[in-house]
C-alpha cells in the first residue's frame, strides 16, 4: 500500500456507499485500485496521464471519475456519509458559513475557445466563454471560489462553486438551500441548522431576514458603514443587531476546515477545465477525508 491509499477499514466504509457492481457486461477493474488512482491525482494535482501504473491505466481512472461525476455518484456517496454521521449523532447543527478563493491553473482556462482568431499577432475571441465554468477575474487573476457550510464537528454540509469574483452574500441562500440531510428511518430531511455563524461579508438585511423567517439564530457582526448609516438615521435606523462575541469565536472551525480541504493540491489549485469536474474533485476530497 502506497502513501495516501485507503486502508482496509477505510475501504470497507467507502464500499458501503458506492453503487453496486453491475452483474452484466464486462467485469470492472478493482474499484479500490481505481479510487486510489483518482485520489492520487486529486491529492497531488498532477495530470491524469501521470497517474502511476500501480493504479492501472490512467484512462480507466479518468473514465470512472468522469462517469461518476455525470451520474452523480460522487454527490450521492458524500450524502450517504453525511446521513450516516447524522444518524450516529456526530453532526452538530451549529453551522459556520464562509468561502475561499482558489487560483485556476492555466490548464483550467487555456483550452481553445469557439470563435478563436489570431489577428496581427494578438489572440481575440469572437464569443464570450461560458459562464458555467466557474472561472472569474479577481486580484489574483483567474480564480474559482468555494462557498462552504461547515458544522461544529468539521463536517461540510454544503459546497457551492462559483467564479472567483462573486460576492459571498448573494450566494448565502444557495449554500443554505443545499443543506439537506435525509433520515435513515424515513421522514423529512433535516435542512435547518440551529445556529449560523458568519463574518461581516454576510451582514445584510436580506440575510438576517431570511434567517429570521426560517427561525434560525445567527451571529453575524455588523459592518462599520452599516452601523454608521443606522446611527445617522437616529430612531429610524432601528436597533443594532444582536452580537455574541464569545459565540462568534466558534467560527474558526470553518477556517480550519478550509485549510484541511486545501491540503489536496487538486483543490487548492484548480486544474479542471469544467466547473462540474472541479466540484467532483471537491466532493472526492470530502469523501476521502470523511473515511
């Protein structure tokens, strides 16, 4: 067993959440070997063609990774692990929300675009690139942003991929809507945290109103300009939002979880051309770290 490969106990937990092997057709390769090859690529950030021979042909590893992305196997496996953790009482429903920016490698954005022409030594495009790639311009160049909702036990309950220049507040409700933990014994899935912690980037009336309507307590500091505007309006500005400084200190867990997620170099630097592929790389990393 090489460094980073699954142990017997980890493979046993993973195999329980993977789809069953088809009974008809050509028998597949050892799925444990293929998964280790896929994880090696995500852990190191290397090209698919550099996957070591001990994991089998690189074409097989990429084909399985791509097929499981298309049919939703990665997302379902991650969800099953979350359901199991919730049933065991491991998940604590105190959720911290934050985002992190990941630099996009030139391999993620250097493919030839439709309508590409070369004139007078300059490259020009006749059409805009697709917005579905989750790539955007920010101070760091081409970047992608990962929005996360993390519980108090470091479980990632939701992840959304957007372009790097997108703001945090407009994506907040989308992140919260992705929190969905089905129950093993049946019944409605759990979608409402007990408490939400977020930094000043999420300080807005719309977000606070959204949380109050859902009956979710929250700890979000007020921005200085918002506080100054409220004070200048006097009694019309309303009361300041409640803020528990000691409770807010617990938000460090989402920062720690982001650091753990970025230990996979394929996540810290985006090498995938498509946003759906990069999202699967994030899901794969979360699965591997949950075993």
